[in-house]
C-alpha cells in the first residue's frame, strides 16, 4: 500500500504537470465500488468543476475543487494515477477516469479494485477521522511524546493507527523503529520522553528519505507503485530491515528477523531492537 512518501511523490508530480487549474469535463466510472456505488453522485459532483489544488494528508491524495470542496483518493493496495489520450474504456484496470479540458484523461488504475474515491461530506468526514499528518509543522517532538505516553499500546500498532498519526504503513514503521532501536512490541507508555524524541526524528527521517528517493517499489507488476512509466521509485535500495529477513543488520551484523505484530508482518534486528525485560519501566526512570 502506498504510504506517505509514495503519495507525496505522486502529489508533487500532479502539481508539476499542472493538474491544479484543470477543469473536469466528464467523469467515467468503470467500477462503481470505487465511488461507493454512487456513480451519479460522483458524476454530478465532479463534472465541470475546476481542480484548484493538489494536496495530501497522510496516505490520502486530496484534490481541492473550485467550490473548495475536497475529493479524496485512497490508493490502498494497488491504486495509481495515470494520464492518457486514449478513452479509458479500452485501458485495462481503469476504475475511474476524469476527462480534463485540453489534457486528455486522468485515470485511477487499480488492478485489485481496493482504491476508493470520496467527495464532499464523505471526504470531509474521512479527513476529520485522520490523525495529525506526520510531516505537519504543527506536530512537535513534545506533542508526539505526549501521544505515546498517554496510550498503552504496542508502539508499532500505535504508529500504524491513522486516527492518531497519519502517513505511516508497514515499510516506514519498520524502518523508523529500527533506526530508533525500539522493539515494535514495546508498549508506547514505557518509551519515555527522550526515546520518544529519538523515535519522532527517526520517523521523519524515514519519511523524508522515502520522498527523496521517489518512494518504494516492491515489485514490477501492474499493481506495484510507480508515479509514471519513466519514473521508477528507488527507495527499496535503501531499506535497512523491511523484507530483509535472514540478511545482516546494516548496523550490527546480526540476522534480520521477521515476526508478526498485530497481524502485520514485521522486520527487525533482534540485537539492536532487543525486547528488554525492563520494558515495564520508562527509559527516563531507569
């Protein structure tokens, strides 16, 4: 699933090609569930509207329309945006397409049919349910530490909860926890203020590195993330633990292990991220 770096890479590309300012002349829906079966409502809400801005919140791509109403695109497992001059009716895997005045079609390409598009009140509710974007300037180290301290949850599960912090998925959570030397099953309230600040910096560093390298690609199939055909993500070459089971830790040389945390495959260094028997006590009090 595309995470914050992949969606931010896409947002920057869409802004660069001038999507903001384009006018939608027609809407084509090939898979009704993409728009929650409300094909008529989607067509009525989007047709003849101008797109005034391309934004992002967490993993959500956000198109701002001329009446300031939002349209959210959640790419989920296999969604990506492609442009073309051909009718979307003859393009495989297109679930939704917007005809842009003088610019062809912007298509939501989604082999696995999990992507969803919301608009108006539904989009506003979806955005309201999201936690603070992890790259928001309003999120400080102190505020991040407070959120960890007030909850008693395994830290990986907490970081993946989009209602608390928006943007992280499996890849960048594993990478950030490895960088901060924190076991993914450690309870958040035991981490302490100083280590929380270390984790905050590790999270941001992991996200910024992902953006710098154009996101992460984990395969070459039709469902794999890419911004467009000529721009391949490169961050997979810089991963330290994610999907590196059995390989040496880049920091200490120990063998990277895979465990399951909250039903999610999780990668860690058992030495750098040792699960201490003193984890019931915060770092600040030991």
